[in-house]
C-alpha cells in the first residue's frame, strides 16, 4: 500500500509542476496581441486622402532632375552605360516544381513568352531588364504591371511603370498601405497587388518608396557646373593673351594744335577723348588677319596668358572628380580616371563594385519572378519561376588555378598522412567521391626551379674546398645534410 501512495504522490507532484510551468509561460507572454509601435507615415498630422507623403528628395521633380543629369552629364551617362552593360550580361529562366526539380514544359512556356514582352522597347526580356535597371539606378525603385488577356487565360504584356507616378495610401479599413495611382480625374485608383508590383531599393525605416543610389550627384554636379562656369570666365579673362594698346600722352600733347591748347581745359579734354576714341574704333574694326597701321603715338604689345601663375585649378577639379565617382557609386577606372592602386586593392574594389551590381540585379530578379509566377498561374502550371543572372568574374584565373594547386597538394599530403581517406579528399576538391585509387605514389609537391649557386655567380671560384666564402660553406653544409638524409 505504501508503494502505491508513493507512486500517486509522485504523479500528483508531476502534474502540479506541469501546470505551474504552463502558467508561468502564459504569464510571461505579452498582454496585447496587436502592434504597439507606430510607423512614421502613420504619424502624419495632415492626411490628404490617406496618401503617404513622399520625402522632398524623392519627389517627382527631383526624379526628373536626376533623369536630366544622367543624360547630359558625361560622368553620369558613363555610369549608366557601365551599369546597363555589366548588370544585363545575360540570364537564365527556369521553372522549379514544388519538389525542387526543373519543369521543362513550364520553362519552355515562359521562354516562349519572353520574346513577346516589352514590345514598347523593341521586344524581349533583355530590353525590359535594361529599362528596369535604368529606373532602379535612377529612382531607387522599380514597378511592373502584368497585363492579362480579357479571358484571363494568358499574359498579354509586361509593362514597366514609372515609380514616381505611384503612391502608397493607408487603407481606411485595415490601416495597411496599398499601392495607388492618381488618375486624370484627380482620384486615386487602388492597384491590384496580384498584377502590379513595386520594389523599393534600400528603403528607409517607415518609407516604402526607396532611395536613389545616385541622389548625391545632384549636389556635386551643380557645384561642378558653377566651378566650370567660373573657370571659363577666368580663362577668358586671364588665360588668353590680349592686345595691350597704349596711347602715349606725350605724343598727344606734341600733336595737339595750339588753338586747342589756348581754348582751355574743356577743349583739351574733348580733343584727347576724340583722339582716344579714334584709336579705339580703328582697333575694333580690325579683322583677325589685318595688319596694324598706326602713328608713333600708339604702342601695341601683348598681355595676359599667365593663368598657371595665378590659379591652379587641377586640385579643385580632382576633388570634384573624386566626389562625382563616389556619388555615382563607380570605380575611377570605369569613369576614365586612372588612379594608382595596388593589384590587391583593385581586386577588392572590383569585388565590392560587383556586389553592388548583384544587389541591383536581385531587385530585377524578384520583380520579374513575381510577374512570371502570374504567367504560370494563368497558364495552369504549378511551380515558381527562377531567374539567374550570369555571374561577373571577380578573380584572376591564374591565381585561382594556383590556389587550387596548393589546396590539391594539401589534400594529397593529408591523405598520405592518413588524416583523411581518398573519398573525403575528392569530395572537398572535386565535389564527388574518388573514382579510383591513386595509380602512382604522389608526394604532393611540385618541382621548384633550382636557385643559382654561388659557383654560377662566381666563375673564378670553381668550388674550391679552401674557399672562404661564407655562403659557399653554408651551401656545402646543406648539401652534405641532404645527402645524409637520402642515405
């Protein structure tokens, strides 16, 4: 009987501990199930039809200024050229089934659709990707609409949409933001989230519109224009040589008639002004290839052309160029600036630049995959579209081969030491198990070039055993040790 009492007591203690543990976990849960924080756009004091206000630097006027600068500024135009050519270097489109395998029939369906989209830009996904890349690099956002046929049985077209024409509005019922577009009537139309997609690039907290990567170029380009205007004035005023025409006062006095001298100061002044005006008119009427004909009362010389002595504009231009390169998120070499750098630094800079291009490609990839998924749904296919852009090389093939050689020799040494087996080494090097055992013993070392001996550099000293050269004695010692080890 005591045994059952002890068993029931343990059971009761276990059940009580279980209830206490569950109660404690429930007590630690938050008392509210709704969101407690408030976004910045929800704190707007004045709501105009619930529209989430765009920041000043992301307004449509600023976006139009960026479009203008990217087309007329040589540096910005070159940056656009680089982005479009490097980011749109080819891609592959496939459809994956829910089990992860490739659906060839669905892939062929999407590939047959790809050449017929983007007809406004010449047709083809490549052209549409170029438009999207240009938009996301300029405005920091992209938008795409999938147009279906009337019977919703197929995709008719993919339309790239200007992101600056779209806004987000707070839904009065749910409080969630929804994508809208202002119509000609002045009313806002709620867009279908299943066919119209908006992707912001590097959005800020509480801001659904995204951030333009080249927005800082506005400040530096305006400064560059002002500096170039001022530099132009300086060059025109000081940079070119000009005629220095001097009218000699003594000659005027000697040639002045006596009756003018006796008429008083006013008559003398009028004579001098008339004399100088005649010389000025004569010089102004000269053509570029005319010769000078004048009396000895006029002396002609050259002046100016000393801008290098008074102003060095290269330092200012260098600072501006550095700011332009930084604002456009480019490398100096890609904008025609040759700056000295080590090979290691150049490689790291290129890798960082390629990572930036890949981040832009991810935005294009996501929005196009969503559009292609709509095409799969209306086409009756189960699966998801996967777009893979061709990768950009970020390393040197020779260095990669050398690194692979070192890794291979290391694995061979580990196999010879018995640390790992042949299959483990093959898996790490080639990605699959070894197909056979080694056919010959491998040392894991490669032949190294033999360094020149002191005898080669000193033909007069033919390996004399009595030689006193310290390096030769050291070499002899190493050779003897090597022979002893071989024995």
